[in-house]
C-alpha cells in the first residue's frame, strides 16, 4: 500500500520573519496530516533555520535542487547532495518545470542529478509534465515518456524504488488552472503503466504526486483518484492553514 505524500515547494520565497511565522503555524497544525507523509522544501539558504524551528517531528525536509556533480569541488555557487544530506534533508526536487524552462536543464542533466541524489541517500522528487502546447499537439505521452526513460537509462528501473514522481502539467502551475481529477488520473495511470512495462511491482510501489495549483478546495477529489498519491504543492505551501488542509485531505 502506497503512503500518501505531500511536499511543499517554497520556491524562492521567504525571510527569517516569514519563515518563523509559517513554521509556527505548521508546528501547531501538523497533527492534521494524519497518516500522510509531509515534507517541506525551503530555499537551501534557510534549511538549517527551518530545521531548528520545526518541532513537529513528522514534517521532513528537502531542497529544491542539487549540483549534478557527485562530489564536492570547485563548483562556485553549487550545493552538493552530501551537503544537503549533512543538513538533515531527506528529499530533493529535481526536474521541476521551472528548472527545465528557465535554466534549460536537459533530461540528461536531470537524470544525472537523480543518480547523484540516490547515491547520497536522498530521495529525488522527479518532476515530469507537459506544456499546454505539447498537450494540444498530442505530445503528452511522448514528452513524459522521454523524461522518465532518460532517468531509467541512468539509474535503471530498480532506481525507482527510491524515487518519488511528481506529475506537473506545466500549464497548471501558478496559473490557478488545475487539471480535472479525471485528467490528472489519466496521466498518473499512464506514468504507472510506463513503469510497469519495465517492472510491475516497482510501478505499483512508486508514489506519484500531482502538482498543479492544488488547493484545499480540490485536494480531496484529486487525492481520491487511484493513482494519485499526494501532491507537490507550490503557492499553497506558503500558508500554513492551506498547506495542512491539503495534508489533511491526503491523510484521511
């Protein structure tokens, strides 16, 4: 039985004052998550501050990116997987659509980062998804297959025992638009089927989150779908009440 998992992606938001207020709210409301696993991914600069502020032991920590390089070295401005692990993080978001679009990260680079994360003992949250143009052109399955197969080629299907997948329709991120529960379920089922072509047991065990303007109002319906195992939450993760309401929907 897959455990429901909700992760908050704070993106490039926050100050010490804002984080103190947010984490105070998360600590107070954390019991609402029930049986769901919960993680938050603040900007890396604030990970230690968040860690020291979290009293809710059931909320885990992650970061939003790591360096592709597997060892520390002369890589100015980068953060290694080992550094992230040293700070007590368990998760790292990789392949987010913003990293792919803004920073031009390729499927090959993302696969290398996934490999680096796994070898460091981190759990990658591998983001995959299509743009509106790709969806309308009938390229959804091709795009997602290419994104996932690049990782399979690098880490093998067994590597997916240590990977969480987040399906994020790019057209629904930060736009207020959300795929219907039926649309989301259809893609999640496709992703699970794609993995099942390699190994059915691994496919059935992989957690697949939905990420695309999830809110308290639509979380329960989305999470009721058989192949949706929680969410990767953006804007709503910056409001303690909203985020924990989403976690509550997952933990029911």
